[in-house]
């Protein structure tokens, strides 16, 4: 069964460093998303991406964040100059376009720890 | 503004019994989708079940069913014949079909199944 994959599973970085979180969405999906979940809290939407551009972003997704689809398979989230409060689980998700109602399939997440 | 409320931070159920996890929502969009996701201790988000606002029948997927009461704006998840492996966090989420592509999540309910 096709699935969303994410690498790395755990990333530890120093405050102020840049990190890139990688995702490989399901191959025939066209809509891509990043969410984050601070430990013990609910899942929050960051950004959605379609047709090689951002379609929607939340207030959390400020200039520190960027997304890219560098090739036909990868979807990345870059966090510049990480802060302590960026420590969270980051989930990538994707869905296909056959129906507006289709569920978003989530990857296993990358746990980001900023020291 | 769209909102999801899960009022049960934790629930206990005995193995083989049924359990209902509550979810209420608020939206002004007549077209929306409601989702339930399971998050085991390993952290991944697993899609369980979906209900569309125009669906006439309550959704069912194996041991999962959704008690959809549109007038009351509730979408409770019913798990029948609970198993030890059902112990996890459960998140209710909503997507407004025309206004946005993002999922809005509730705060979750931690379900513990005991023998």
C-alpha cells in the first residue's frame, strides 16, 4: 500500500541553525501539506502546496519557513534560523485530486528538537 | 470561524466493550468533511474514517462508525469491540470544502483499553 514517507525520523539541531525536513508524498497525489504538533498539543496546519506553489498558509508559517518541491517526488520544509519553540513533530501529508473530500494521508513525522 | 471541540481528555474502556469519543464542530460552510485520526504512542497519524456534510448515512469502517448528528454539529466516533491495540490518542478534524484546504484538529482524546 502506498504511503507518505518522511526523513529523518528525528532531527536534533542547535538554535539558529537551518534544517530541512524531507517528505516523499504518495506518487499520484497532487496536494501536499505540512502540519506540526508541539508535544502534548493538537496538530496545527502550517502550509498547503499545489501546482508548485503555496495555496494556503497559517500565521505560524512566517518568513522563517519555506517549502519546495525540488523534483517530481520530494517535498521539503525548510526552517531557517531555528528557535527553541520550533521543537515539535512535523507531519507531511498528501491527497489526490479525485474528490475534494478525500482524506489527507499523513507521513510518520519528523521529531525536531532544537537545543 | 471553524472550530473542533473534543471535551474528553481521557477515556477508559474494557477490552471487547464499545466506546464513544465525542467531537463537536462549528462552521458556517455548508460543505465540509469530518475526519478521525488515530495517533499511537509511536506518533504517526492514521486515518480512520470520514463523514461528508451531505452524506445521508453514517460512515462505517470495520469496527469504527461515526455517529453524525448534523443539527447538533456532532461527529462522535464509536469503536466497537475494543482491543488493547486501540489504546492511542484520537483526533477529530474538519475541513471546509470550498473555503480552505487545511484540516483543523481538536485537542484529542487519549483512549486507554484495559483487559
